[in-house]
């Protein structure tokens, strides 16, 4: 077929809903549970790769306990769509912020991976006012010192940043006194 007579690619955006037949889920469970295992590794650490016992535990979970219907419902709770790009159907979720002045954001997951990696970010990114913020610790970084404990010198300049510049969002060349810490899980 020549380029002139070829049909134009479809750019239609179509709704998408996940509905995996139960027979396919059961067949996958059977294949997972029928895994043929190699001999155990010859060392106690992971220098030879993933440890057999850990893999067997993970495969047992996927074959007997994983609740695909719960995962499917979590995905189907998002507004999902499919469109054709370069001849491939590409699935995506399109979640809009309730804030009219929000900036659009495109997030993609890696491979291997899935949209599950991004689900927990949907709420905070589309409605940040409902999820609060990440306040700084007083006297550290760009937060002002506590008045009851601050010395006159620290009130005028904390972490090398002139007192008035914090409110304007400017920074100095000095590094913050400490680095932010990740929350414990």
C-alpha cells in the first residue's frame, strides 16, 4: 500500500477499562505455581543474584495470595484512556487538578514497571492543598528560628541566609546547615 492510500493513523482517545477474564488469571496462577526451580545458590549473600528462598516466597505470593481484582479496581478507579501513537495503542491515566492554575505534569514509569508505581502520587500532585506540605524545621534551611530559643545573631541570619531573603524565595550561596531527611516508613 502506498503512503498516499494508507489510512491516516487514529488519534482518537478512547476510554479504557481493565477487565481481565478470570480464566486468564487462573491460568497465570497455574503457570506461576508450576515454576521449575534451580538449585539453591552456593553462597549466603546475594553475590550470585537473587536468592532462591526469596524468589520462592515472592512466587508463592503471586501464585496464591495476590488479589488481582483488588489491583484491577485500584487502576479502574482512575480515568484511563488509550490512543494510538506510532501504530501502538498506548494506555494512560488522565487526572486533572481541581486547581485551575495547576501546571500540567506528565509522568511515566520505567521498565519493567507499571502505573502502580505512580498511584500514590496522584492525590498530592492533583490536590496539594488537601495533602498539606512539607514544612521546614525551625532554624534549619529556610525556616526562621524559634523566637524563644533564637539568639539575636541567629534571628538576623540563619544558615547564612539574610533574614529578609527567605520570604522572597531567594537563597544565598551557603549550603543549608542540614539536609532534609526522608520520613521513616
